[in-house]
């Protein structure tokens, strides 16, 4: 599994779980407020987000991923009576169709990986009942790849706020609200401290010392200053130009909430 597919027990999980959890908590709050009862979690990964939703009174979650190993892990580690984990592809929704229509579709950090993103968003639109919600997130291109050079080999395309809204509108969504996930002041401070610690730890002598301890003494090193939920805030933006004009100072993740 790739770095971007978080796995419990890994350094990446310890470092970045809070980043992902905050988006699912945002979705949970909105879905509960709107009374949504049947949810599709598209590209669920190992299922921790679907489990968070199911543990908090949303009655039925259909969680899909195209990777068999991810779904098997999800069933084993995050199984819940309120979740059905299915092997399914976001470009077909072949297995999901039996559960149409959904009250909402949730899909975080999926769009940028897809060679046919418009087909995926069209499938989301088709799967929803009238008045249903799509909650979708993707990295903010203005922050992660402002020069057009993608830093993740698994990414097909990253989006500005305007590009994201254009895509959603082309596939039928018109009632669209854009939010940005960004660091809080304490999150910025923790990020700066983490970067400084990484710089110190990159010293060849420190790296050699760690290697010796890991190899011969079987010492396990914990993640350096893991992200916490209070490190993040998700705020609404009323003007797309406000986001895109902020450039690298803008939110790191764009979240769209769309109503069919």
C-alpha cells in the first residue's frame, strides 16, 4: 500500500491521522445535521473513516475501494454492523448500484488520483437521491503544485478552487459550497517545530546513530510531533478568488459540499 493509504501502526499513521480524521469529523457533523441515513464512502482505504461515521449514529455506510487488500484489512480491523465493505471501482460504481440512491457520498483525497475524474463525479451525482449531498476533498493546487509539477507520483491532476467548482458544475452540481482545511496557529507552530526537528535528525551522525539502535538494539522511534486535531480548522470561503489569490498561503486542502 502506498504512503497515501494510511495504515495503523505506521509512522505515517501516527503523523497524519489527525489530518484525515478532521475531514471525516467535518462530514459527520454536516451529515448528522441534515439527517442523512445512507452514505457511500467512496475510496474508503482501510476503512477508518467509514468506521468513524458508523460509530456516530449514521445508520448505514457502504464503503468501497478497488484494492482487495485494503477492503480485507478494513473488514478485519474496522468492521461494524453498520458498514458494508465492497470491492468496487470509482469509475464504475458497479457493486454500489444495488444500494442506490444514497443520501450522501463522501470521498476524501480521491479525485486527484483518477485518470477520469469527471466520470467519477458523474457517478456520484447519479448515485444520489434528489437533495442528496456530495462531500469531496482534494489538495489545493495553489499550495501543493503551484508550478504545475506534481509531487506525488500517484496524482493525475491537482485542482485550484475554480477548477474544482468547474468540474463539479460540469457533472450536474450547482449548489456548491467550498471550504478550506488549514492549520490553526498551534498547528503552524507544531509544523515549524517538526520541520526543525527533521532538519536536525537529517544530520548524518544522527541518522547513523538511529540506524545502529534500530538494527542492533531493536529500538523503535516514535513519530516526531504527530499532528493533532486542534492543529486544523475547516472554514467556509464565499469567494473562489479569495482562495486562489492566496497562493501557497491558502488552505492545503479544498473541501466541496454539493447538493443535488
